[in-house]
């Protein structure tokens, strides 16, 4: 394994690691976390000064970088497991070949012309907005979104084939009553069902390539295109899953708290919250209140979400017995934990500032649903921007809270 710890921006420590060997990386994390605790103890014992504070912050950042490297490695392992032993697994080799020809030269293959593909799987024609990417290419995009978009790792994802997805909620309400042996039995109230509908929005990218590059058979077009769209799609998705307002995009889960744009839209009400005493910090007791504020039935699958700055602040907290609340990964495939529950780092979560919701806790599999309308669609455009060939790529994605009772948030004062 090759692992290098190098100076990073603003004096922090950046970590480069070979994901093939997790043991050494985990050992380095444990060692660095021990150094952090020792330095933080100096600070807590009243020995704090500019030098000690800088040392604590520097080592704290190194712990965060090492944990992030492990988290990234775990995501790559999970993505590889999704693909299976064969990373390609073509579902239709003939269609794949024709897609490649269309991508490079605009050729429409005989199989597409004969409508065999569209009739069987509705994979599209140029007149209908382009061809759906072949199975293995589309899977590459999805896997990379899993790696970069944390919400896709923890929420439930549902593929749909229609323009929207409607979920029904049982509001109960069936009436009953006590009666005498011969008394009349009047009609009682009936239970009711309340629906919510998730309508996907369209996320797009529009990269370009010269005709010469496309004609060069040595260029890995699939890898190039994937690298172009993965960051754009995942950035847009990640932010929308957290704070999207539902206008041509998903409804972010933070919009379902009191005061959010979706606070009155769910039949079960709003996501409950705990208000911290400080506008910029949290305490151990407040975090415990969040854990036990969540209904017991959802705690088994619960996890924390927050950004790296919030994690750095929480890493300094201890319980009444002097044990640190935050604990690093101790084995491959395992994330850091807070109060025994796993943490998913989500950079789109707000910082600890006045009125913000920087920390969420809950069972996101139960609480949030992502809907994918279709795979990535590619429309080849060699006319608009000569001598470049444009590739207009779209993916329709929606999202909404399906059970606010499964989630809990902490709000800064």
C-alpha cells in the first residue's frame, strides 16, 4: 500500500491512500485520534493557548481527513459490490455497439432502425430526445453517484416508469363504540387515506468534444463522459436532497421542518426538532435529547448526517464519564460513530449558525424516498456549436420525505 500524508490547504492535512489496504489506514486513524484526544485534554485542563489550540485544530482536521478517506474507500467497495465481479455485464452487446457508433459518429444502427430496441425497452430515438445509455454505461453513472451523493447511500431509491410516484398514507380514523345488546348500530367514521405525489425534475449536463477526439478510437469515450457528468449530477442532487424546494427538483428533507416550505404538506406533520441553547455549538446532552427524541422503532436503523465542520466541533465533546462521543472507524466498511450510531458526512448540510439545522438523525431508509424516472439519456448534437459535438445528457430524479416521524433534526438557537 502507498499512503502519503501531505500538507493541505490552510495548514490542514490531506490524505492520499491506496484503497486496496484498509488496515494501515485504519491504524493511522486510530493513532491520530489518540493524538487528538491527548492534545484536547491539554486544552481542557486549562493549558490552552494559541499554540495548543492550533495543534488541536490541526490534528482534528487530520482525523477528519483520514476518516473521509476511509469513508470514500467504503463507498467504492459498496459500488463494486453493486456491479458484481464483472464491471461491465452488458445487457445487450449489440445495442452497446450501436450506442458507441451513435456517440462517436451519429450513426443509427440497424437494430435501432428496426425499432427492436425501442419496442422492447423504450430506449428511445433521436426524435424522442436521444438514446438511453446502455445498461453498463448507465450503471457506471449510478455507481459514481452513490460514491459522491451521500443521500443515495442512506435513503430508499425507487425506479419508476411513469411521470410521478404517489404514496398513500393511512390516517386511520375508524370509529367504534360501546352498545347494548339490542341497541342500534349507527354507522361509524371510516378510515381515510392521504396521498403525496413525487414528481421528478430534470437534471442535465451538456459537455462537448471535438470531432477529432470522437474519431480517435484510442480515447475512452465512456470514461470521459462519465467524468464530465458525475460531478455535475451528484452536486445538484446532493444539494436538492437536503434543501431542494421541489420546483423542478426534489424536495429536500430540511424543508419539512417547522418553517420550511413543506412544513404543512405531509399528512404526518413536520420533522420534529431539538433547539440547541447556542447559535454555534451543541452539547452532549442536546445530542442525547435528539437520539431519544426519535421514536424507538426507528432508532435501530438510525444514523447521523452533518458536514465535516460540524463533525470537527462534535469530535471534542465527552460524556459525563469522560468518554468521547465521536469514535472513528475501527474496521473496514464501518463508518465513524456518534453515541454509537453511524455518521454519514453530507457537505450540503448547513454549518452551525443561528437558526440553521446542521445535524439530522434518523432512519433515512424509512424517512426519505428518491425516485429515478429513467436512466441517463444522451442526445448527440453536432450542429449547434461546430466544430464541437455537444452531448445533452438528462436524468429525471425526484425526492421527498415519506415519513417525518423517522427523522429528527437539531436546530441552532
